[in-house]
């Protein structure tokens, strides 16, 4: 009797141990599977193109960017583009009621030609959009050499709109040197075109580096400031165009695009070349 009783107790204990061991083992297997899953999952990296530096953009926003558009009444809106917009479907752009004029980046500094300029320019002409060209100004480089590069690429006889000089960086030169070289570049444009170019710049940049020069104040300005309300310049300086966002959306263009509009009573014909 005692012998059988001991055997019964042994079998019972063995069975109980098995019941306890099963969930522990299952728990261990589950943990191993979780570890294996977490290790095998691929890392999700942001699109590297989205982090690509843009030398013709401000290192930081001129003002707090606004997603929504601006403008009231019959004010006409337009865009400015460069190779950062990639391949553009200009037939679709022409169907977008928000686009009434286009400015294209042609050159930058003394040796950079935007590789989409010729295609974009010819397409704008084909679809009937009013188009003009701009030069991104590097004040530490020769104004004459920068102008000659622009002239070699841009056919003045085919332009619909006055040329624009994008003056938004100082690059270590003094304010006086910046102003002198910008005026030299403006004079070269006026001699070639027979009309003064438009100067594009940021509101704060204008107030700091341009406002004090009487000759520069005589030019038409294209002001960038990403604010709800039309920006104000020192001494109530007038301007023709306001770039109000860098995150606009337009048919035919994938991703964001700079958008602007005419200000106050200014009309599109004032931009005509």
C-alpha cells in the first residue's frame, strides 16, 4: 500500500510540474518571437531628398510659414520655380486658376545654370503663361560675371516679364559692399533690358541691408514674408509682389512651390518687359 501510495504521489507531482512548465515555456517562446520580430523590422528613414539643402533658399524661413493662401479681390497670383520642383507638367499648371504668371530661376552666382530653365521656359511659352527669369545674386562674387552668365542663358527678346534679381544673402561682405555690388548688377540689367529689374528679397533683409540706400529704394520690389497680413517695410516703402508662402500647392507640380501675388493697386502689366 505504501509503495503504491508513493508511486501515486510521484506521478501527481510530475503532472503538476508539467502543468506549470508549459505556460512558462510558452511565455519564453513568445518573448523570443517578440525579440526576433523587433530586430527583423526594417528601419523607416525619412526621404533623403526632403533633407536636401537648398542653396537658393533661406537657411531658415523669413517669417513663420503659413499653409493657407492669401489675397483678396482680383489680386493675381503666381509662382516661382527652379530645379527643386523637378519635372513640371505645364499643361496642368496652365489649367490652375491660381497661376497667372511664372518666374523661373535661370542662374546663380558665376557658374551655376539651373538645369530645368530651358525646358520650363519653353513650356511656359507653349502653354501661354506669362514668364520671366531670375538671377540668384551672390554678393561676394563679381556682379559683371554673374550678369554675363545670366545673359548667356536668357534671351531678352523672349521674356514676357521684367527680370528679377534675387538678393537675399550677404555672404560675409559688409552692407556697403553688398549695396554697391547690387547696384552695379542692377545697372548692367538696365543697360541690357532698357528697364530696371525687380529686386526680390525678404522683409527683414530689406529693412536691414537695403532700406538706407536711396538709389536702391527707387526699384520695384518683390518681398518675401510668410505672414497672414501684407508685410510692411521701413518708411512705408512700396512693393509690387508679395511671396506669401513657400508651401503652395499647384496642379502639375509635385510637392510645395513658392507662391506670390500682386499687392495693392499694382497690376500685372507693371511687370511686363
